[in-house]
């Protein structure tokens, strides 16, 4: 009877931890539900994940982020440490190495991840390690070929490789339709020859892969395609850009000089790089 009673008590406790006060007692220093306020959106899985991320940030980032910013870089093993802690791959598909913090992952797990990471106050570290591949990998997972998914997704999600999005140029920032980097098929029809420049590319210095917007067709958005370009390809040249902030973000100026890229590296299809349809 006692065992059954204990079991029932444990079952009733589900979600109760989300009502306990956590962290700073200073008003508005933490999200409202951290301070005992009731919310229907958080359960024990959110509480447990919050604790995992906070402990990691307190131990592995906050004590070192100032020195990393001053030196302009960070240790590469931080990616693996974050993955092993269940953080780097938390919001990514398990089939490619993701480590979901719950059976039913939702947007509130993602909010916790971002909120807790932000406590370090070092935007450069956060974007270089946790967020830059978050804007580069989705096009491949969403509309890329199985070949590309198998080639890069697991290594990026598990922290073995680094990926950056390469869109902005000296001539085109928010005006993506005006970009000039070009990709022209060679005479064999099997390779694109890429020429152009990219500017303000976060993680560009350390990245192994770039998801780059290039012009394969005519003017405007209709002529833009996305290509996966490997940094070690001949003709890829990167230069460190001095920045006013985000000193450890490894922001790069990238030049493509007759870079030979396999046609199989196109993401979805030519002249449709801005559409997920």
C-alpha cells in the first residue's frame, strides 16, 4: 500500500517544480515563472532543462567569456562541451544527433535555452557557438537533398563542424536581391564556378561550411540560389573583420575566387534559393 501511495504522490507532483522560485529574488531579474508565478506552459521537463543550461553557462561560459572577448576567440572544444551537456543539439532532430530535452519539445524549451544562454552577456560567443548554424542549417534540413543532410547535419549539430550563413556583401546587406556573387556552371555541367565577396559573416573565420547566396540567374530575387560551399575549397579566402562588439564572433570578410563547387551542393534548385515552397 505504501508503495502505491508513493507512486501516486510522485505522479501528482508532475509540473509542481515549475511553481518553485528559482534564481535571483530581485523583481524582474528572472522570467516571471521562475519566481513562483503560475504558467500553463511549463512542466518538469522545462525546469530540468533550465537547470542544465544554467549550470553549463555558470561553469563553462561566464568565468571565461571576458577573456575570450579580449582575445577575440574561444576554444573550439566549447562546441563539444555544449553538445555533451545536452545543450548544443537540444532543438535539433535526433536522427542527425539532436538531443531533445523532452519527448515533446516545444518553443518554450527553445525560449529557456536562449534566455539562459543570454545570461553570460557575451553575444559574440553565443552567436559563434550556438546561433550561427541555427540560421545556416535550416535550409538544408528543410529543402536540401538527402545527400547534403547526410553530409553536414550530424557533424554540425554534434559540434564537430561549424557552419555559417553567407548572405551579406559589400554591395548588398538587407537588399539581398542586389547581391553580386555569382555561380556559373562550367562546361562539364557538374560544377559551379563561384566568384564574389561576402561581408560581416558571423563565425566565418572558424566555419567549415558556408551556406552562401549566389546569383545563378538574372537580376532580382528570382536569380538567387543557395549553395553549400566548403571552406577548404581552393579559392576561398577569409579575413578577420575588426568589430566594435561581439569580439569573439569570428566575423569574416570572405572572397570566392573561381571556387569549384559540385552541382550536388545546390540547396533545393537553381534560381529559387529564397523560396521554401
